[in-house]
C-alpha cells in the first residue's frame, strides 16, 4: 500500500511468511523476513514511517534487496 512518508513510498506485508516489503521513493526495495504482524501494523499506523523504520525494523530483521 502507498503510504504518506518523505522516505518510504510503499509498505506491503505477507503474514503467512512474516515478510515485510518496503519500497523507498528512490526506487530501492527490500524484503524483511521474520517480522511479526503486530510490528507491520504499528509501522503502517505510525506517524513517522521513516523514524519507525529506523528504530524498529532496519538492522533488526534479516533482509534482501529486491
């Protein structure tokens, strides 16, 4: 889903696999593995997507660039 953020363009979550897909405005896209659904929900609902991403997701879950 598209989100309101200066850094992040889209967030998608696949609960059956615990995969969080994050696409940035510069076109870079990543998949984060093992992300709990409650974290993805909090991410989407957060007032600052970039700040939430930096503090809660980045460097805490395994990821791959896609």
